[in-house]
C-alpha cells in the first residue's frame, strides 16, 4: 500500500522527534503492509522552515537512514499545506510542495474554524495550475457546517483524502459519521494514515478500514489511486460498494 499523508520526517513538525523514533515508525508502516510513504510535514505559518527544498533534503536523508537500517520503505517528498499558507506562496514554491512531484497539492483547510470563501480559494489555486487533494475534510469545520460543499469541490476537480482511523472512530463519532457518509456518497478517493509516530498516532490503513467495514475500499484507495496520482495518471474508477447486509454490515 501507499500512504500519501504521513508525518514521518523527524524533528520537523509534530511527528517523530528524532531519527530513532522515525525508524520505529517506519518499521510499523512496513509491518502494516505499506511499501511507499509520501512524507507530508506541515507547511504552515507554524513551521516556516518547511519549504519544498528543505523537505526534499530531509526525505533523502531519512531514506538513507532507512536503507542503512534495512527497512524496505520507499519515501517520496510532499507536504500537508495549510490553506492560509498556500494562498500566499508563489507557484514555484507550491509546486515544490506537491506530492512526489505529481502536480497534486495536499491542502489542509482549517480544522476548528469555518472558511466562508473556501470554495473560491480552492478554485483560485486550481486556476493557478495546482491539482487539489483535500486533507481529512471529515475533521474540518467547513464540511461539518456545509456538507454539500465537498460535493461541489469534487465536481470541480478536487479530490479527497480521509484518514483511516477517522473512519474507525478514533476521532469521535461525529467525525466517523461524516467520513462514512463521504464514502457512501462516492466523495472519497484516497485513504491515508495521517500518522505522526509509532505509538500516539500510529500508522494503519487496512486494519482500521476493515474495522470500519470498508475493507472493500482498501486496494483502490490505498494502492491504485495513490499510485495513479503519483504517476500523474487518470485515477481508476472506484469498485462497486457492497450492499449493506444484516445489521448494516458490508
């Protein structure tokens, strides 16, 4: 599997504090069935040194550490770019923050505050040539307050990443309910871990998806779509969703 949203780089944001922790984290990813991680540290006002050039260098350095430790995990550079930061960066710097040089920008809307012009701001970034992958909208106030907004953004070309553990309920029932509704409405394209370390917010894709009743989504949302996205290819169609059985099971 491919984890498109993961805070694996050590000492650069709220992920692992040092290389030793990052190596433990990477081992957990491999044990969970992940072969490729896109390193997506926060690119926001709180982390001004996390530029595209810096992230690429840190990713290469950690890849060397993984190789030396015999950990079979491929790394690609990227970033989780806060909306407020994205709209003020110039296009070359935003391009340097794309996921694995794919043309896709992992864009994080604010979690706790609504953004009245969110749709307009996303459209502006798209008009500047950036393909938008929305990070964990199930946790963002804008989509709780205005559920139809996500469908509108998808209709205009944005794609959606939800967090596996959110589907499984780790962020509470309200978030889980919205995440599941997004899947049911065919508004989810990528499922990632958004993991931050090996213990507090550990990696996991297949296991939480299975726990949430979405095992059927795993290959498509955790391998096929991420692979196509990183390659700059057309995203494959989603498999048919199984009908709910007795007691709501899939």
